[in-house]
């Protein structure tokens, strides 16, 4: 059945509106948890909604999907959020404060591992049935490096997307997190589909 131009436009507008809603939910629940506690659970909630969009479910119930994932993963996501925030601050501080070239190279290398794990950890929590925080962090690193070509392309796309989004404050505020979440979910879903057998071994 052929879809009319007006129907396509309506669906596009609804997706944009829902992405705006997801972004507002992320901001609201992150602030509700005083950022440090709220950012992890809010991120997995947002990524759960993005997973539905990537699967083609444009009629996803945004709030209920967000809240289900937010509650289900709250404890682990809050701990992970705190851990990654702390590690990021430590790495950034050392990169800036230590003048030694070799130390900066060392922390830069550690930072690259950190960045890959940071990108994958949310989708791993939402999409994979891996138990425990340690297992999830391990999976984020293994998958990120096993499919490094996807990871690097994803990073480039994220940089380009945010370079464009940040030119307009309104777009950055109302859609910034949602844009990044969709890109990350799209690429990590491709990785997870390709790594299906490897993931099953990690889930056992």
C-alpha cells in the first residue's frame, strides 16, 4: 500500500516530537537524580526508547518505555553513571595537570578505552542480558574493540552530528542527547547483530 506524502510528513513530525519528548525526559530525570545519580538511569531509559525507533517501532509509547527501563536498571545504571563520571573527571584532571608527555600518552590511551566503554555501556545494559556490572563493562570493551571499524565510524558520525547540532543552542538543548542516543543505538545494534554468537557466550 502506497503511503501518501502527507502521511510521511505526519510520521516524520511525530518522530521529531517524540525525540524532543525523550530529550526532555532525559533532562528532567537526570536533574531529579541531582545529575550524579540520575544520569545513568535516565540514559538507559532514553536508550530503551531509541532501541524501539531503530527497530522501526515509530508508535512506541515513549514515557512507559522510558520508565520501565529507568526502574528496571536503576540501581546498576546509577552505580555505573557515578563510576564513569568519577573516572572521566580523574582522567581529564590528569590529562590537564600532568605536563609529562609520556604520562599524557598513557592517560590518553586509557581515555580511549574509557570512551569506547562509555559509548557501549548504555546499549549493553538495555539490549543484552549480561549479568552484573563487571560483566557489562567487560562486554562494552570486548564488543567495542572487536568491531573497532564500527566504533570509529560511530565516533566520527557523533562528532559531525554534534558539530552541526551545537551551532544552534535551541537544537542542542531540545534534541542534543536524543540525537546522540539514536546514533549510538543504531551503530551498536548493528554490532550486536553481527556479534550474536559472541554475545550468547558472554550471557552464559
